[in-house]
C-alpha cells in the first residue's frame, strides 16, 4: 500500500490526491492525526535556529532587567508596569472580541449606515460596499484598541516613560534590513506550502469582494496594512517594550500567548505559526528596538497570501471600479 492509499483509507471521503509534490505534501497534512500533532516537531525544529540567532538579544534583555530589578530593590519600590500591561491587554482584547468585530457592525452600525445611505447620505453606497464598511469598523477598532487606548493611557500612568522607546524609533532601521530579507527567505517557502491547504483559498482574502475590482482589492489592502501597523505597535512595541524592564526576554514569550490566541479561528497550522512569528518578530523588535522591520515582514506576507489566493483560483480583478 502506498502512503497516499494509506491516507485515503484512513481519511474517508478524501478527494483524489492532487498533482505536484507540494500538493501531495498538503494532502498528507490533512490526515487528522498527523495534522493535529505536526506542529509539535515543527516547533521543536525551528526552535534551535531561533535560539541560536536571538540568544545574544535575549541575554542582553535579561541583563538589563536584572540591573533594573536590583535598582528597584535597593530603592524599595515596586514596578507596576507588568500589572498595568497585562490588565490593559486583557481589557483591550476583550472589548475587541465583543465589540470590534463584524458581528457588532452587522447588528448595530450596519443598519444605521443603511438607513443613512437610503436617506440623506446616498453617496455611502452601503448596498455596494457593506462588507468593506464592516472591515473599516474592524480596523478602526484595532487601531483604537491597539494604539489610541494603551499609548495615551501609558503616558498618563508612567509619564517618565518615552513612547518612542516602545518601538517607534527609526534609528538603525536600514542597518537591520538584512534581517527582513532573511525572515522572508524562511517564510516564503512555508507560505507556498500553506497555499496548497484546502482552507487557504477560501479563507484569504478576508474581504471576499476583493476580486470584484482593483478598488476593492487595494482599499482592503490599505486597511489591512493599517491594522498590521497597529498590531505591531501593540504587541511588539508597547507590550514587549513595557514588560522588558521587569521580565527581560520573558516579555517576548508573555506577549506570544495573547498574540497566538487572537489567531484562533484561522487555519490550524497558521495559528501555530503565530507562536513562531510572535517569538521572531518580538525578538526582532527588541534587537532593532523598533517595530518597522516586523511590520514590513507582516505586510509583505499578508499581501502575498491575499494575492496568491486570488491568483490560484483565477479571481484577480479585471476592472479598477466595481460594475454598477
């Protein structure tokens, strides 16, 4: 019995094996027991190069945190930053889960926009762009929750802290661009493999009318990029930057937990990939002391996945404006 026949025998109802070695590997990955356990050896495999590459960065963070804790112990003070960061994170993510999604828009904001479009504001064209407006709300909630809430609140709570030190300095950015290229060299082959998963073509892009016109596609990508900047500012900038004073390199791994959890609902392997991405991008942010390299990695991969998904199913737009 061949491996493919074994998979077909154990996975009832599986479609015929696709052609090409990438597609064959993808078929193996869809076998439920293998798919469930596959991330464990993969995570162990990628752990070694990550540890080797970022060990000096982690050591430096731990040394700085140890020195800071010693100074606080000598002064007899308490660092309230960890408590503030983790509580604010919990509140922000909970608000976004219940009020920052498409469901809230469809139930509350969408009907109001539809009424306005039918009355005094016909230029809104809600019937035509209702789904896009839903994602405008989604991105607005992300930018508000990831930046407009924690950053001003942090300055109020800890006025001596510079917000620029939370990942927003551009000094030395170009000297670290080679790391951006290295990350893409690792991610692109994985992305090509994931693109053969059955749920890939149906999941991306999030905005399902991206194929209707280039205006729809580019508007979505602009919103998507803005969301990624806010996300990097929150997780790799503010969260890690504030926690590193007390946690050292542990700040990166504390950030990875909620970062992985916001990927629940996405394809299974991608949710596990968020663990690796969180560690790498968090370590990269601490090495460069900025979020910009991680932001570039994120938007490059996001754009490529959206484009690949449309291209593979022949769904790339053919007109700039949507018909009608």
